[in-house]
C-alpha cells in the first residue's frame, strides 16, 4: 500500500508543535509494518534544508487565481528518516525561516495545489492520501470537486485533526484561488459564512481521525464552532491515540542528555540531569522540580501560570522551571516572576533543552484546557517524570491518577486553585520518596510507541481502499 502524508510540519525538518512529531514518526512505523508511507511538506528555509541535499524531481507552474507561480518538487537525497521526504518548493511563498504567518491562505493553497498537480503527473498514484490539519484540509475538497483533479476522485482521503481550534478560515471572495469547481457545491467549503478549510476537510475526506479517542468525543461538544459538524459526521470519525517516536525519545540513547539512563539506572540518571538543570537555572536541586514545556496559549492554561506559580511557590517548598513562548503578556509576566527565588524560565524554543527537562524534572505540568492528544506527557512518562495534568482529551486517555492505582496526578478543571492543589498533591507524593521512586520506575514501562496505533491506521486505510 502506497500512502502519502501531506502536512505543514514534519520533525526534524520543521517543527512548531506535536503535528511535526506525529508526521515525522508515524510513516516510519508504517514502513516498518510493510507499507510504503511517505511525506510531502513545504520547502522552508530551515537549518535542516540548509544542511541536507535535495534533488529536483518535478518542475511546473501552478495557478493561484490569476497568478502563475513556479514550483518544484524536491526529494531528500539521504534516506535516514525511514521514509521518502518530498518538499514543495514555492520560493516566493514558502521558502521562509518560519512555518506560519499572516498570508497562510495563499501559502498553503499554493502548497496544496502544487502537491495535487504533481500527484496528477505521477504514473503510479498513491493508494491513499492522508492529510493533516487545516493547512491541507482543502485537498479532499479539491480531489472530489475541482474539475482539474477529476482523475484523483477515487483515491481515498483521510484527514487527521491534531487541533480543531485552528481551522484555516478565509473569505468566499478568495474562492477563485481554488482550482475551479461546480459552484453548486461551494457549500462544502462553507461554515458560518466563510470558507473553513478544516470543515471542508471533514466534509469531503473519506474518513476523519483525531489524535485520541476522548478528543473525538469532546469535539462533538466543543470544537470552536464545528460541534454540529462533528456530530453529523460521527460515522466516519475515529479517535486513534498518537504514539511517540520510541527511538528519538529514549533516555538510554538520547544524545541531548548529559547522562543516559535506563529503568535500572533511572535514579542516578535523573539526578545528573536535574543537577545540570538546577545549576544552569539557579535552582535548588534538593527541592522537587516542577516544569512546563510548550506554547504559551490559552489552550495550555498559560494565562494562569503567573498566579499559579506565585501561589504554588508561596505554599510549597518546590522549584518551577518553564520552557515556552507565545502570548506576549504572559511572557512579560513570567520574566518578572524570575525575581522569585525558586522560579526560572527560558522564553523561547529549544529542542535540546526540552529533552533535558523531560529527563531532569520530577514533575511535568500540563493544565491544558484543550489537549487533543498531548505528546509531552508521553515523553515525560518515557523519561520517568510524573505528569500533573488536567484530565481532558488525550491526557485523560494516557494518565491515571495515583489515587486510582495509577501513576500521575490528575485534576478536573483549570483554575488557579485546582492546579495549585494538584501541585500540592504531587509535592506530598514526592516527600514519600519510596513511593515516588516506585512510580517513576513504573512510568518507564508504559509503552506509548507507535506500534499499536500505526497498525490502527493501516486497518483504517484497508477499510477505505476499494
Ligand atoms: P502542541 O502540538 O499543542 O503544541 P503537543 O504536546 O502535541 O502540543 O506537542 C508539543 C511538542 O512541541 C513537544 O515535542 C514539545 O516538547 C515541543 N515543544 C513545545 N514548546 C517547546 C519549546 N519552547 N521548546 C522546545 N520544544 C517545545
């Protein structure tokens, strides 16, 4: 079976969040179970593209409304990723040192059109097209409605929703940018008076998946306006829990760690990482270390962080370290909070530091209001770090509270009081070092590798291929 994943992000080429991790690892695991699964993404100006050789395999022009735009399809020459990587090179729109910006409608339309134009030219077409999030949500529409792509109509399409908060809205005035289609079917593009790329993907894809079973259920109640759509399309929707790249995220071999460790050397390994972190960030190594890694956005509960951290530090003998960036007001408040003795933050993005934090932390905080799957808690488990989470979406599917014979701390709802109470419970657990160490070891045995979920996708693909 020949499957093409089409995505705006893919680790290690370009990463903003979890989408990149999933698209960068799922195809590798699908290849392992015998599928020919590969990736198409935009060609950005990233460190990866600067340091790797690509070969041009296709050249053409695309039409974006009246605009004629040159593009190329580049293929990564080395094959170390474990799958073929194809990049769509549209220099004037996509070759930037960022992934997302304010002209994303045109940028991702050009990406999607170029990808389909190229697929149209292939002698051997993919057996299935797997799109991811709103950036590629118009592909199922174009494949089923645009006259130009009529010959691709019978190729099954899947759209995976990694985050339904972002939907790729734009005005119907720009509908002429989409390769022409029967205007009677323009309703397939519409949600609430605007073109909604995610909604169009959900309506037109043969199957819709989300990244955890609980998130699938939650979307019918809360989906940033698309609740009724998810309820209506229920029969073709399926929640499949994300896996993690078991090799990239492996404390035994992780090149970012100062001291690698396994289940048997967990205590000394984590101790070394914690010592390094505490030295670097001026924190007291004897106190339990609570951490956060991620985007500073409302979904992650980050607007409450300044109040939560101040209260938690006042009431508990702990340290807190944050790695993240996003909302400017929160960033400024966190910078100010650095004057507190047991708090520090790195405002920015740093892949190596994130690995070191997963390894050196005692607890990882995830008080998310929305968490489709969440990978951070799975990385924390893999590194023997106890997650402290709001029990929603994928967090609900992956973290069981210690009071229910589990291994994490769960709270029910996102308020300053509830998060601080969860931190207090975690602190109490930490003070019982025997129990804390037992749980920490247990975490490392929990298997969230892709092996199971990659097969679930294959089962889905097989059910769609006629
Ligand atoms: P989301 O996709 O909503 O941002 P996920 O939990 O699915 O959240 O994935 C987040 C990914 O991004 C993880 O790999 C996490 O380690 C990484 N990440 C987020 N923020 C940062 C940061 N500031 N520095 C390094 N890695 C980060």
